[in-house]
């Protein structure tokens, strides 16, 4: 029996205002629509894809040098995360929730890459923009051409 997987939703669904990819969880519109019809293994696979996307994007901006410190700070500030969520993916949640309260990212076990914004608000904006672009690219991977040449969704299972 497979384990029940929670939704990657963070309560910031921008697909309701017309985005094809959610700015909160990076799932695309059809993925969100069909999420609860997917079996646990498929949900796990998709969450893994989303974490990989976040890791890839975050790595261009930050490096987590102390995962334990990051986790302690996230718990202290009551920022939700999955226990299996990789540290770089957690950074995005931390910035999403705490970007207006964070002063020194080093206090969270995070160092900035050279040339990225050093203010948490601007850093989050840059990461969010990069995530949106990467999410759109991921969305196109889930499309295929139908017999008539029109784009259609590949089966989600």
C-alpha cells in the first residue's frame, strides 16, 4: 500500500487568476485540476519533479550551507515544509513566507551566489520569476501533439 501524499499547494494559487503555472507550488493548471485523481506513487513522482525544479532554480541564487540551521529556523518561524523536502526547495518556502522579516540569510544557513540580489524581497522576486519560467517549460513537457496536430495533455498517470 502506498503512503498518502499531501498536496504541494502552499495556499497561493495563481491559476485561479489566469496563470498556466501556479506561482506558489509550480504545478501547471491541468496538474492541479487532476491532482486528487492521481495515485500516491504518481503524486510522489510529481512532487519529486517540483522539488528538482526548485533545486535547479534555487542553486542559481543561493547555497544552503547548514541544513539543520535552516530547518530549526523554519520551525521557529512556523514555515510549513515537508520532512522529505530538500533544503534548496525549503529556501523558496522560507523566502515566500518570510521575505519581509528576514534580515541576514546567513542566520538561516544560507549564502548568496555572486551577483544575486542581497535583499530577501528582491531575491524572492528574482527566484519567483525564474521559477515561473521553469514551470512554464515543465508544463510544455506535459503536452503532446494530437492526431490533428493540436496540443493536448499527455496522460497524467
